[in-house]
C-alpha cells in the first residue's frame, strides 16, 4: 500500500435540517501483532515486575502506522491503524510475552497498579516502517531501565535498535515483520532481565 505524506487533519461537522453534509468516511483496516511464542516447563527466576507504558514522542502516541520513505518525511499508511495506540500496544505485547514465559511470575502493567519489586521503564524512539535501498523494514528503537520500586535506583539499563526485513511494502507483508520484530525484542528483553536478576 502506498504511503501518504503527513497532513494536518481537521475534524468538522456541518449539519443542515438534521442531515450530515460530510461524505461517508473510507473504511479503516485495524492491524494487530501476533502473540509471542510461549516458554514453558522452566523454573521461575524473576517475579514481581511491573512494565510501564513507554515514553514516546508525539508521532508515536497514536494508532497511525508510520512509514519513512527514503529521503522523505515521516508518512502514514492511508486507511490503516494499529489495534491500539503504539505505547500501549508495545507494552501489552511485552507483558503478554513475559506472562507466557514460566521463568517469570507476577508480571503486571501500569494499567493495574499492584505491588511490584521491579519496574521496567522504557523510551520508544521508533516503531515504524523504514525504507533502505528500496526495501521495507520494520524498525524499533529505544531505551530500557530496570528500576527498584522501593529505592528508585536504576539496577540496569540498555539501548535497543532492531530491524526486520519485510517481504514487501504492502501492509499484509509489513505487519508480519513487526510481529517477528516484537518476538525478537521480547526474547532480548527476557534474556536481559534474567541476566540482571542473576547478578542481584
């Protein structure tokens, strides 16, 4: 699907004699990520972790599916949205991956503020399709901090910068690349958390 360049969107509603003068809106496709594969039959290593919604810049706060053509400004795929706003989508995918891994227990998010020993704080700088040499890639960049909930001390921190080639530029091929990228991200985060826990 060909991306469109960013535009300023203004919503207006004009009515006359109870009838709307606005044309019918185009249908919007909603896309979601595939669940990350579960890890079973391994002993619990880390528990009591709360995953917070990542900090993001304005462009990443909504449900728009962002794309960056080569040497052009950030655009969006027309008529398409993620199933939820990007910060919540990213957090929920990671929470689900941790909850489906037997090495972790009592995993929660900032949606439900239960007591937790650790907090995973993050900044998400990119969650978008980028083009390099004419090829589409799913891209995810940001920063992670594991924090002690009581002392607020930073126990560990790391950056991440991941890319996954897409089979083509159409959304039907780009979204699976994001699912694969999120699976890789979840594996890296889980391995990192387990390494940090082993040191404390």
